[in-house]
C-alpha cells in the first residue's frame, strides 16, 4: 500500500497506530480548565493522565499564565550558548533549594529524553576527563524507560518500543527490575527489591571497572508499567554505586515535582544522585523544559581553563526564558500552598477508592500505587495471571470505555494508568475510579478466560 486513506487529519501522532486512530472517533481538545479538558464537541473530560504525566496544579492557573505572558512580552528567546539571561539564572539558583542536597549545577534542555541524553554524555565524559575512558558502559534496569531518542531507547526495556530500532542502539548492562508481580506468584515486593539489589551487586562485581553509571527511575518505573520498588531499593542502589565508585543517574522526569508524595522520589529515601534528570512537571506541565542537574564533583570535573574538558552539548531552545518563567511560577505555587500535603491526602483517597471499586475486579491482577501514580495491571485470569492476547488491546479498550464516563486515560499495554494532576479533587477521583470500573465491566465475555 503506497497510499493511506485520508483519515482524520494530517497530523502523524506520537506512539499512535494511525489506522486505529482513524477508526476511532476523533477527540480534539480545544480548551482546558482546572483538571478538565474540553473537546471541540463541547464535552469535558477529566484529565486522568495529566496531559501525559506533566500537569501539576491543573490547567489555566492564573499565576503561571501571567508569568508566561509577562515573560513573552519581555524576552521570548535568547541562547544560553555562551550568553545568559535572568530567568535561566533564577531557575538555576532556585532549583537546588527544592532538590536533594548537593545537586547544584543545572544544564537545561527542552524535553525529558534530552535531559537523559545529557546525563549519559556527562557520565561517560566524566570518566574520560578523569583519565579512565574504559569506564564507558551504562547499567540500566529491566523494564526501564528513559525517553525516545537513541540513547534513551538504548536504555529502555526490550519490546515494541525498542526492538525495531535495535540496529541504531547501544547495549546497556541490565539488572533485575523489582517487578514482584512479574516474578513467581507469592514473591513479595521486599523479595523482588532484594533480588534487584543482589543482581546489581553481581553486575558491579564483574563490570564496575568498565562502567560509567547506573541509571534508574527512582521508586517508580513509570512507562514500564508503574512498577513500584520496595523501601530501601533506592538507598541500596546508592550504596552500591558508592561502594563501586560508579555514578548514579536518577531519572525523575516522571516522578519529580510531587508525584510520589515527596517533592522528588529520591527524597523518599534521602538519596542524592550524582546527576538528576528533570522534565515533565518542571513547568507545571505548561511548556517544554527539562534540566540535568549535577553535583559539584561532576561539574568540577569539566571545569577547565585549558578548554580540554568542555561539555559539547546544547539545544537551540535550551532554557528558553518563557519556559523558565513558567517553571519559576510553578515553584511559587509549591512555595505558597501545601501542594505535597494535599497530594498525599488525595493519594490516600485514591487508594481507598481503588480498593473499593477496582482492586478486586476479576480482570485486575494487581494495583500498584505510589502517591498519585497508579498502574492497574489487567489479567485474563487472576489465578494463573494469564495476560489477555496483545491483539485484544485490552488496556486501550478499558480507556476508550472510560471516555463514555468523561474521563480521559491512556494505558501502557494492559496496564491502565492513573496519573491525575496533583490538584485533582476528591469527587473527580471518584469519577475516575467509576470510569475505570465501567471500563473493566465492559470487557467482552468472549475474552474472559477465567
Ligand atoms: C516521559 C519520560 C521521559 C521522556 O521525557 P520526554 O519529555 O517525553 O522526552 C524520560 N524518562 C522518564 C522516566 C519519563 O517518564
């Protein structure tokens, strides 16, 4: 077939099979208010995945909108390559006050994948600068997700997101994910967590001499299916990195800015990584900005009046002033309201609602939650944990059915994701859970294997 049907629009949508997109009714979001998205057909939907995991305080917060408008009228863009501007300076000054202690030097880009690429290049060059170029391998978790550029995809878990691009990718060293549900039935989260740490130790014993860094999504592996690690995983990874003198990169693109109930997932275990990648919620979910923040040790390694150890990386719109202004206004909201306390309260409410309405459903294998990040893993049969056939696209079916109840969700395979803005109201959480329960009940009998 050399031509395709005209379809709904000329937009080629990301992570979307366009033939399926064209077969479903088109949903065109025109406006947003608070936690709701309003479509061109006039219907309003709860933004159940925070506009792909980035919205923090709801849409249209006047303080953030005003900051964007004022900055747009003053300076729209000026490069950071060898020149500075006030919003970038302010942002880099304020970030360390939010971050785990010791992360002091901010390198800006526009998206999470780029923040990860920057971290990878920093880690490898760190060792080259230190006269140990043989330390060049990266250690990543099974089921990892670190973005869609070549470096990020290289780190990502095998499967449909990675396999087609294999000829372009490098191979990281892999350690076990603390994915208890994917292990033998009965495996506890604590056991899975220990197994993951044991596998990292054995990898480091063999490969630390050729390794630059370990990269993890702390506490929650997001796109891998909201895999929540047990208490002690993060601190254990930090200890092993220290013991074997390998850098630790924490990818907090998804977990940062209050998602997990703390400002950053690293705060859950009092860990400071050597390099942290931030994105998604950094602007409150309004504009594209990301940051790779390093410790003084990493930064000093590149500091060289002789110009031999320069970090050769940069994007045209890195640290754009309007995006930076949005980020600063986002920080102001965190400073002026008890955003984290409220998010924790909502997380507790969501946990109860899920227990009442979703967790015991015969098509639900496991509900995993950390703060306002939830994965509901669907199974055809609870006892055997048999999955649905992939072709049934069961996660997508449940989410399409949820739309009938005015809730917009996007699954990851057969894991239904709930990731509402931190500003979500209790009543809206109840509506989300009702919509999921409705979607689960709508699973056709023909596919009920159990
Ligand atoms: C979303 C995500 C990324 C990629 O961010 P983009 O802005 O989509 O490039 C990287 N890492 C994690 C953990 C993510 O969830």
